[in-house]
C-alpha cells in the first residue's frame, strides 16, 4: 500500500510543476493549496531534497523548485524514493535474503509478474502526465 507520505510527495511535485517558472515556491503556499499540514510537508520535502528531486532555498524569497523538467520524473522513481520498495512480497525486495523456497514456491511466478506490472505501470507514467 502506498502511504500518505508517497501520495503527498506526488502532490507536492505536481504543485511545483504547475507553478514552474514562478521561482521558489514557499512551502506554506503548497500546504494551503494542497490542504496538507505544513509540518508534515516539511518532512516530505526534506526527503525530496535528499533524493535530489527538489531544491530548496531558505530566507526571504525562498521555497522549493523542481530539479528537473516534469517529464524527466518517473512516478515510480518518486514513489520508490519516498516509500522504499514497491515489491508485493518481501522475497522480491532488492537485497532480500535468499528464500529457501524459491525453487519450489508455486506462487513466486505470480508475484514476479504482478511486481513487473506495478513497476512498468508506475515507471511508464511521468510527472508531466499528471498535470
């Protein structure tokens, strides 16, 4: 399940894309437009800055801007940065310890196919598609 953290990060990114060209966008403006607590958005944008998705500038005239053009962001990239792996089952997460049942698991092909569908879906969509 995708948490509010991932969903709100997408809303922040969309808001910044919609106001691209207006300079740095203050977090209070994003919070008001998106009806999300500024305090919670502070946590989210901090993660987005760490992931080099957005850049921030403090002080008068400060705020946030996208680091790239909206079409350069895959939705899957944003969600995985905020949520971690989108894998359905733990044995398919990157770096998971080998599962003793891999060779005999009757459901593994199902989970692999489902994960591929989810991955392909989110990575085929761009931030610009949501504008």
